[in-house]
C-alpha cells in the first residue's frame, strides 16, 4: 500500500472513507479547510477529491480498496501509522444503498450491505481506534442515517445496517470515552448526491416526496453534513459531546404531522 507524500509540518490527521464523491468529498474539503492532513479511502481512486484538497494546501494521500476487508483496514492503519505516526479523526462515511422489499432481498444483497455499512466501520474503528487509544485522544464520526433512527419501507438491509452503526457508536462511546476517544454519529436525511440520483432512477421516490416530508422543505446538501462532521471532529467545539446520533435532516425526525397539515404551514 503506497501512502507516500511529501512530509510537512505536524498537523492533525483525519481518515475519511467514501471520499471520492458526494458527502465524503465535502467532508474531506471541510476538514482540509480546518487544517487537517487527509487519508482518503475509497473503492476507487478519489482523483477529484485529491485535487480539491491539495489545491487547498492539505497534505493528502489516497488508499484504494474495499473497506469491508479486514486486511484492508489493518493495512490502512499500518500505513497511517508509518506515514503520520498518529490519527486524530476517523470519519466512517462509505456506504451502499439497497431499495428492495424485504421478501425480495437476497442473502447476498443483505450481507454486502451489512459488510460495507457496518462491518467496515467496525474494522476501521478497531484498527485506528487502537492508535487513538494509545495516544489517549481522538474523535470517530460515523455517518449513519435517519434510517438508523426510524424504519423506512423497502430498505431492510440498509436500515438494519444504519441502526447497527448507531448501536456501535453508542457502545464505543461508552467503552472508549474514559480513555480519551469520543465516538459520535451523524444521521443525514435525504441528501442530493450521486446515491440519491441512483435511488431515484430506480423509481423509489421523487424530489417532491422528500421536499413535502421535510419541514425545511428541501433536501440536505452534502455541505450540511460536512459541517456537522467538522463540529464533532473538533475537540475545541465538541469536546464533551460523546455517544450522540445527531440528525441533520431539516426536522424530518421531529415532525409527526401528516402531509396536508405540514404543507398548510408553508
């Protein structure tokens, strides 16, 4: 695994998964703007993200591979330790979606969603968490979903993976909080990304389905999620925040109104 780059001044180091596009790219850019060196992990080369953060002056390297692989997680942690000697922030953002009725979901589909969305974050929390524990400090931010807080039809595997990720977040917060590691989750509502475009193309929903459901009457933007992550990553701003599942959903999970009542208030 080649993680070589020019060595610079010692700066905080963040690992961001799923960094090639969408929310992951915005998170990487937000952290670059706050002075982090970046390790960008994705199953494909994050060419545009690398160019963007390097253009902002951030030291950055890419590590391509499948986060569901234990060997990949361990090799990534080894490479981070070799190059930087530390890790301050881990953002588990990589994920896959699946819009399929439960009765039509194959075991292979179920396992793949759970492997990417839950097992992968666990493996990286374990591998990089050991470095944080040794240092006595660090912040882990898991990108869950409002589908980890509520049930959404035709998403059994996805919902289960995100519920599990919130459970992992809370457990690690309890287990590692007294050892200097904060572990939190961000729960986005529907976000305008490449994943949303693919899900809509399958016929699962339309823009109006989401806009009419959200009290703030819009989709989230990737930057909305990125700023929440930057807050949770920074010990100066969120140093006593540990174990939360923060909805960034425009009020979706707060609103039990029916559609006609919600729309009359606009």
